């Protein structure tokens, strides 16, 4: 009845009810696929590959399948040994015959990993470092944390990870511990009733027997070991009832099968699927002898090298090793055994305590040099690198290091960044940065694990700045972030504030260690280049500007430790120079006297003693004024020739004379420091992060003082060396990198011969003469002096100078400029 108001109200109410019910069904239909869709997205993730390490007895490597185990990154492994295994006053058992747990080796195993989709879904709050589950602590094969067993029963076996942050062992970068969950993770190794494979085969056999007995209780009771009569049926008994079972809510039944894929032990042909019973596989283990790594086998044991840890402990010849710290008094005391390593109890638990930091470094520790410096982050990094390099056949690292890579299979070394798996699976997410902010970014630079990092000193301060590491310098250029998110907004364009090093808009962006400013900006730039030689040159210049001279011994090694793939928190030029002083890498220099060799003034008194030699130097001469007067740009060649053994000394000054007009003096040199602009596409090797085309200036005084180790030459492509003049009159060496092939002696003579003929009188008088044409050439283009064409834009031209130095002494007061 359309006219009935009550009926109309009832119809309206029913319609509204139906609409609400329909909306409820739509909402339910929309919500139900969420978990399924997320699971499908996680299933599509790639199989990941990592290098895992474990310190263990060599006799146990490869003996058992790897499951219910804890492993580590290279740094995490070294940290475990140094903090848990070797400190003498902590171990306590003086009469032990091996290290704790019998550890005498480190194994490296290559793993393939794909975790269950249920673990990786963010709504389950289990995912860790993007690709892993929570870390599980295993002792003798048992997951000791009850909460861990609860997770395993609900989500199955997974590979877990834990980032290490330990005040006992500071480190420059993130390091990790891993856990791999296998069959029967709630039972000790020696009490597990059978393997997973044995369980499967035993259960199948029992099911075949019991299924034939059906409902016959009497017959079933005759097979009590295999069968049990339950609810009117004869069923197979569980062969391993003590092993962990799935929960009813997990969606699975029976025992947790473990993560090791069937056939996946020592077989990388098997790819994990992420399904129950298959989350990882691994290859054959490599191993390194720990005694060799730490230097025990190089110690003297009574006129011979020590054979192993026990031999060293009883028979080492060095009395300095027969000491330890008293755990009660904290004092150093004599000891009847040789000690691999010990640290004062004051610092053992926390290196950051003021009481620990007040103790001089040489009084904090004792033992083998390999282990010294536990409270110093860069030294811990060096130990981790030596472990990684030992697996490449170099048990003590190379003399010349040019990479801080350790776990090279996964961290990018040898791979282009585009080939590495993404860390960004959702946006917003744990690896997506806020607009213009410093984080959250993620990188696989450290051991291949997706790890959060941030860009420092952005306009919006990053909240986790105290606990999160700085990102690698290249974070904004990797595929995850390039052109996909708003760039960080920096507080300044100063390199010392670091942010602009990421965005590329610093006020100074040189890649030349000779011209980098000698301040915190310059140090920040040098640290970002990723090049030990460039850092050594910069530090040499910085020390010289403070009145110190850098000693060549260990300088390259020290320089190597001052840079990384990301900035080091708290690092700065002032700190580094102070560290160089502490390590005796610099010495104070005195003011040069009038009898010293100098390249900073125009009047030079030089004494050279050398054996006869002919050497070709490649010199680039350019037209860059750099604020100097035009008349400054000229080159005079001074060659001292000493004849008549020990008797006569002659000084020959090369001059030039033009044929068309009376001779006139060449333009006078400047009294300021001379420089040569040297051409190079990428100074100090192609491993600088950014190339530097065009010109770069070389300060000759610093060039002479910079110490470059001889073993550096092949890597840098250096082909020539010249004796340098020593202030003390001795003879040492420095090295010059030629930018183009040197001009040989015949060519040089041909270029100089015609215009220098007949100038012996002028030369002997010390008054160099030039023709007007030659003088004009020198004013406009110094390179033209040697007959070399220089582009009209004044860029660098190459000249080759042949120098002969003979036995004897040469002394000259003539003014000249290099």
C-alpha cells in the first residue's frame, strides 16, 4: 500500500538493512584477499645469496648438515671470537688444551636463501632487514628462547638475522649474526632421535603396516612399536614425538620440517622455494686456519715456528706473551703460559666507558698484534678484512689495499649495482625515504643484507641519527632510488657537512688531492674518493701545512684506514692529524736555511750528489695563470754536468739566442712558488669516484715531499722515477706520473739545437739571452720554448726533458723556476 506511511517506513528500513548487509559483504570480499595478495607478492621475491662464516673446530667442518646453527658475516665472526672465545681473564681455565669450544678454524659457506612469505609480510611484524626473520639463538642445536620456538611453530623454519651493536667491539659499519632453523630445533644435537630424511622414511613404512590392519585392534596391538589403535583405527606412531610441531593456526600439520631443502646440503644446484621444509641451501665450505690468520704460526717456539695454539701456549719464546690481566685486581701479572689475547677488565665489557678511555692504548691489551686495538673501530674493520682476504689466499692481507669489500659475493664487488636485488618492495615502507629527508634508505653494501641508513645533515634532522649508519656515498645513484624519490635537502653545500657529497652540489667538488683545501672540507672530499694514494697525498699536504712532515713508513696503510664506502662518524682532519702524531707518522720540521734546497723562492742554492744516469721526465707545461703575472710563465732549464772525477765543476745554463736581433734578457722569473698544470683524465687511477678531466695543479714542493710507496707504482701506472734533492744532502726518491709519452733525447736536441747554438759565453756568464721571437713566445706560450704547439685556449702541452746527472757536486746561485 503505497499510501500507508507505516509500510513506507518498513520498506525504507528493510532497504537500508539490505544496503548495509551488501556493504558488509563487499568489505569482507575486499579484505579477504589482502593476506593472499601479500603472500603472492612475497612469493615472487628472488632467491638471495650470501656468504656466511662460522668459527668452529676444523674437524667439524662438513661433518654434519648445517641446521639449527648460528653463523655470521666476516666482521660478526671476528667479533664473536674476540669477545667470547679468547680473552684470557674471562675464559678462566688455565689448564685448557685448546681455545674455547675447540675453535681452531673459520669456515665460509655460500648460502641461497628464500624465507617463507608469511615471515616476510610486514603485517606479521616478523620481517627483519627486509629479507629475514627474527634471529634465533642456538646452543647445542636448541632454540633457547621460548619465544623463538613459538614463532617457529607458527610460521615454520626461516633464516633469521641480527645486526650487531656491541660496546665491547665498536665497528665502522653494520655487521650481522644469522640463524638457520632446521629439523627438531627444540632438541640438543646429541638427543635428536633421527634425521628428517629418516623420519620421513620411517613414517611411510609405519603407515604401510598400520593401514593394512584397519580396525583390527588385536592385530594393531601386535605392532605396538609402529602402530597405535586410536578412535577405532590403527594408525602409525610418530617416529619422533619429541620434535617441534606446527600449531593448528599455522595452516600446516605435523612436525616443523626445518629450512634445509632436501638435497640442498653442499649443493647449490638446489634453489630454495620458501615453502615449508625449503628455505635455504648451501655449498661446500671453505676454511681458514685461525692460528695462521692471527700469526701464531709465525711466532718463535724455541728456534722454530710454533705449530698451533697449544704449542704457542706452552713454548713461545717471547716473555711479553707470558702475562695476563687479573680479573679481580685489574692489574697486569706474570703468567706461566703464553697468552693469545687479553684485555683489561676495565674495558672488557664496554670500550666507551670513561674509565676505559682514560687508559693509554698500550696499557689496555696484551697478546698477539693481530688482536690489539679491540676498542678501535677501524682496527676491527682491518681484522674483518684480513679474514675475508684470507679466503682469497692472502693470509695477512695485501701490502696495497684498494677496496674495503669483505663479503664480495653479495656486497657489490664484481657486480654492477643494477644486478643486486632490490630492497624496496613497498612504498611507503621501511626502505623508502621521506620527501627531502635523510632516510629511510636501504643498502646491500654491507654483507648483502638490506640495512637502513641515512644521509646526514638534511634540513629535517633524521630522528635515528645516533643509531643508524651513514649511507654509502652512491646511495642516490643505485636503481632503488635514482630518479624515484625527492632528493635530500641539505643544510649547506659544504663538504664537511657531508650531505652535498651525496647530492653532488658541494661548493667544492675537486677530485685532485693536490688542490683540495687543507681543512675539514678537503678531508671530507678526500675520504669520499675511495682511494688510498689520494688520501695519503692529501694527508701529507695537511701535515706539511701544520709544520710537519709525513713519514712514508705505514703512511699508505694509515691512509687506507681513513676512507670507506660511507663517511665515518666522528672522523675529521683534526682527529686524523692527531692520530698521525700518536702513531709517529709525522715529524716536526725546522725552518729551512739559506743552504737548504727550496722550491718556494726564486734564488736556490743546490748541492746534488748522484751516480751518472740518464732519465727522461715527462713534464706538462700549461698556460694557466692562476692569478700570477703574465711574465711569470716561462721555463729555464738548468743542467749541471760534473766532469774530471773529483776535480772540476762546471755549470751550464741553457739559454737561447735569436738570429735576427741583438740578444736581450729573457723575462725574469717570479719569486712566488711555481706550479705546473698537469693534464690527467683521472688522477691516481680510475678508482676515484668522479673523474677529473682537464687540468690539475701540482705543487712541486709538496710533490717532492709526498711519499708514494714503490709497490703503488704498477697500480697507478707510473713509469718513471727521478732522484730527488735531499735537504740533508742524501739521496732519496720520489715518483712522477707522466701524462703523455715522454719526448726522447734526439727529439729534444733537434728542437733546441738551432736556436741555442753559439750561446756558450752567455751560458757561462750566467746571463741567459733570448731573441725577441723566443722572448715573445715565452710570454705568450711557455710550451713554445721547446717547439710544442699549444691550443689557443691555453690548455696543457707536453714537453719531455732529458736530464743527465753525473757524479760530483754542483753549486749554483742562479735564479730559476721549475
